[in-house]
């Protein structure tokens, strides 16, 4: 899973999978588009070209959207056929194929399938969104760069940064609070920003701390210390392609004031 749009070590994971004969299913929900290369002399590769199956989300808050839905990509015909069949009730031929002039009503159910197909209406929105994907990405990148520039001197935060040889999608702009420098906690920062009309979010509470996983498997937070340690520090700042300079300025100003007032 490429968190927030930062591409993980794809060559490393691919090599590990090859060594142990594993399949790689990639969660690219945050990554339309995002790119990586193995070193500066290699060409850029798109996320979605190395895994056995790559899954994108086009939910309303994603970098491109169809309102709801998503897309799975694969280079293997057998997997593609299986996904097509399983996404539409296990039916051997979809309605488009049945109702063309030389089609036939006849179909067979060949597997106990699901109803996971993207609707035609959503797909038509997606085709238009896809044409805008690079423009929307450029806008997100410019906003992220402006956040870097404007927040870079704020001593109470650690900013996200794109690793070398990555093109980050900037689906999320997640900052980390240096809690040891603050008298206030993350909840207080979120509350004070909210009072000023700024909506932020947290991506995410670690899975093992959610009631289902905690109660079913008996996990304690400290069993995954990296995730549990990062959780109280993280805040996702507003970032969306239509965000204007005034809005970004207001977020930067407000966050700066809240954190300065909350200094130890
Ligand atoms: C990393 C990640 N994977 C998967 C999903 C699920 O996507 P969808 O809501 O399109 O099923 C999300 C949704 O927010 C996500 O953030």
C-alpha cells in the first residue's frame, strides 16, 4: 500500500515476492498518478505496472473520482477474465456482449460471483477524470510544495517528503507534531483548527487499535510500536486541487498560531 501517494519500495517487494513465489496485490488507492524509478538513469514507471494486481480507488475523496468505485489492473489475461466474471455475478458474458446486434441472450453462471462492477455511468465520469489526472496532480504538487515552503521553518512539525526517485501523488499531506515540544496534544490542535473553520483528518488509527482487531485478536497498542507511536502525532492538512492560495495561507497562518501558542 502506497501511503498518501508515496510509492513504496516496489523493486524490493517484487524481489521478495519472486524469491518466495508470492503474488503481489498492490493497494494503489492513493496513487493515480504516482511514479517511481530504480535509479536516476532508469525511466520512470507508473504505479500499477509491477504488481500482479493493482487496485485503485475512485471514491469521492481520491485524486480522481467516479463518486464510488475503483479499478483493478493486471497484465495476466487469466486474472483479468476471473475478475471480470467474479465482479458480475459469475456470469460468463456481460450485458453489452449479450445485447449487441450479433449477440445472444444466452449466458451461464460459471462461479459464485459478486456485484462489484463499476457502473457505466461511473465509468463515463472516470474517462473524463482520467483526462484531467495530470492537471489535478500538478495542482496538488504545487500546493504540497507551497506547504513545504511555508511550514518548513515551523519547529513543532515534521513535514512529509517525497523519497528520491519517486513522484508523489500528494493524495494526502500528513504532518507529524513534535509532541515533546508542545503543551497541547493532537486532539487540541485539531479542535483549535476546527474552531477557525479548518477541517483536518487523521490517516489513520492503526488497525490493531480498532475494537474489532483489539477484541478479536487481543492486540495491545505497543505490539506494533511504530504505528502506535506515530498515531498521536499525525494530522492530514486540507489539500484539494481547487484549494486557492488564500485558503492555503489561512491554514498555514492558523496552524502556526495554534502551535506557537501551544509551545512548551
Ligand atoms: C489505502 C486505501 N485502500 C483502499 C481504500 C478503499 O477504497 P474504496 O473506498 O474505493 O473501496 C481506501 C479508501 O479510502 C484507501 O485509502
